[in-house]
């Protein structure tokens, strides 16, 4: 296993154990995170920590299962995961309705030496909202008459 895969495995494995500190140890001090569906970008040690802690708080039974992990280049690792859990608190502005969700995710981890330098996370936001029983956000609904 190459170093990039080892670092990625440690990062995702820590998140699967709800160990935010352990995951962040795998990241350089200047590591950035970009959560594409949320248009959230920033330092992983601040923005990423807040997101992950909210994630685990809202879904205390969360499981993060790795389906595939492979190095695309010497320093880039792609990871396919499934996020599975029951909502127990507010998440991304969605009130708790105790909905069970499963959501496919894709991660791109850019590494340098033995640290992650950048994290990019993708999922289908409409799928997430449907699983959380939120009305469709891709249609305008007229609620008043003219």
C-alpha cells in the first residue's frame, strides 16, 4: 500500500470511529476542505471540525462504510463511502424528524508526504434532503395567488 492510501485509510477510518481529532491528525496544518454540495470551503481544522462534529451530533449512530478506495495518482486518493444513520438532531438547517438515511459520498484526498493537504467531499444534496423528508428544493412553489 502506498503512503497516500495509508494516510487516506487512517483519515476515513478515524471518521468511521467518530474520532475527529484522529482524522485531523492525518491532515497538514494548512489542509483545506471543500464540501461541494454545501459550497463550504475553508481550513479543515476549523470548518471541517465544525462540520464533522455537527454530523456526529446529528447522527449519533452514524456509520461510514468504505466501498472503494484507490490512488488515482501518486498523491491523490479517491474514496467512495456510504453514510448511514438516524437523525437525532438538527443537521444543515433540517429539523430532527428521526429519519434514517443512507447517502453515497465521494471523497478526493490530495496528499503530500504523509499528510492530507486538501479534502473535497461530494454527495447528492437532493438525495440527502429527500432522505430527511425535506420538500424538493429544485422547484419553485407558488404559495399565494395574484
